[in-house]
């Protein structure tokens, strides 16, 4: 995993770092696998009391690897999103939701950009510390797609319905202070990683029994609605991928021209 994700554990704090810096930590199959394997390993550790999730290099995570979109534009994307591989979720959704389901608190330290899948990965954390100049976007609409990594489930409790609609339909980019105002960010700080590690160490010095108990209570949700939303994400996304309008969304973006969609 050390070409995608690196984990350092010290003082009961696990620091999970995305290290695919040449691609701004973009999500490819190897990155998804590394994230899931990292989550499985950390879940089994009794000595870890808090987790910090961050990205090395210029960005937290730029989203899905552009190679995936090139394959979609050629009609070569063949991802079966519907099978549930991890409870109510598929593998990509699990790569995000597993952080919310960890038995200990998870803090995302976000700098540079968190676009699309990277934005959803950030949402999986319990808390999100961001730079003032960070760029955040539900960018899937740019590619003729919808968020399908659990983002629409997680955002239901964070945003007003109209604000969620605005960000999902427009794909517009927001910065740190607006993210804080909307409820997407927990804190705006000059050095999110340093502050997240500091807070994680403070949490690690509290009773681990009480922290885990609080996390269990805070994690209670409506499982039936969650299952329906996660399945709907997958079904709708599968119906969009590699269809003419989705291909046109990718091609027009890559070619820098106005898209021509069929009604």
C-alpha cells in the first residue's frame, strides 16, 4: 500500500496519508484497495484511539483518476456498481463510509483541493479541518455523473436540501469559510494537518471507553433509508455511465467547448 497510502501510528493516533502525489492523490483502483485495506487494519487495532486522514503533496484528493473518464468517453467503463460487497454499500462507497463507521473518531485534514470522490472521502470523516483557500466541489456533474460514494447519504445531514441541490446541480467550487458556514467544514485553519493531529492527540488522552461509546451513539442512523440511498446512488450512476450524454459531458470538458446534449 505504500505507493498509495501510508499509515503512521504514534501516541495512539493513526495518521493515514494519501501519498500518490504525482496525481494529486487521485482515486484509481489501487487507491480504493489501499483505503479499504487500511480501514480494515485500523478497525482491528485496539491501540488506536483517533485517526487523522490527510493527503501529501499539493492536494488532499483531486477525485477520480482522469484515466477513468477517458475510458468512459470511449464507452469502455465497465463497473458493476449495484452488487453490495460491504453490507449496504459497494466497494467504492465503503472506502468512504468506513471512516464514519470506525469505532474511533476520524478527522480529515484537507488542503489544496477535494473534488468529486475526494470531496466524498472528506465527508466520511467525523470532523473536517480545512485551509481557508481550499477548493471543494461536488464535481461529478461536470462529467455527467452523480456522487456515488456515499456522498448523497452523508450530505443529507450536513446541508439544507436546497443547498445540497445547488452544490450537486452546479458543481461549483467553494472555499474554506463558505464550507464552514454551510456546515461542510468543522474548522478553518492555516495548517489543517497540524491542528488535526493536535486534536487527535487530545482525543487519545481521553477515556477510550467513553470515546468509543460516544462514537457508537453518534453513529446511529436510519439503516433502511441509508440502504435505499446507497442503492439509488449506484443504480442511477450505472444508468448514466458511458451513455451518449455522459460521454458528451466528458468530451466537451476535455476539449474545452460547450456541450451539446440530447434531450
